[in-house]
C-alpha cells in the first residue's frame, strides 16, 4: 500500500492520545505515505444523534474515492487478527490498491445508510473505545501490519 489516509471526526483532545498518534505517524512514515484529514464535528447543540451522525458521515464521504480501498471502522465490522490484517493489506497491494482510506466516525458513529456500495467495515475489538482512542489503536495496528509484512521483529 503506497498511501494510507485517515479521515476522522473532530480533534484529538487528550494530550496522551495525541502524543501516541504522533509516535505512530512518525513510525509509519518509514513504510507508507500517510496523511490524516480531520472532519469538523456536527453542532451537537441542536438536532438529534441521527442527524449528527448523518451530517458527519456525509462530510467524511467528501474524501471517499471509489477507486481506492475504503474502510469504515464499525463495531459490527470484520474482525481480524493482526496477522489477518497484514495478510489482507498484502492482498490489497497485489490487487493494485494505491491508497487505503480509513474512516473513523465521531462520538455517534457512522450512518451506514448513506454509504455507497463496496465499502469495507473493520472492527478493532468487541469492546467499545472512544473514537479518539480508536485513532491510536488503529495506527498501531497499521504499523504492526507493515512490520509483519516485512518480517520485522516488532510483532511477537
């Protein structure tokens, strides 16, 4: 995978999470061209959770490209081991995917009803994490996948 892009809703508020994210962004720069796009959250003062979720998902879809690999994080998504993620990445690379786009919804998740066909759903765990923690966990797993693909000793 030559490029990886992360699209998420809102700022990372906690300094310890931002520090961890920065560590993995730097580590991943040795393996892939990585970028992140922060989407402004909905205005939670008025409306409903369904409206906020729909608005945030629509804003994320502005970064959607049907010719690229688009993965939405979702609690009901496909569950993979770290080795499984590495194998899946490797397969996508051989199929010619030039960029993987990972979409992380906001506090209220993603509105699947507005998503186009052909997207992939990935779950990081059966447990629930804050959408801000998921950013760090996902980056670590992407880094781990690249080290597995290259046979490096990080994954034990």
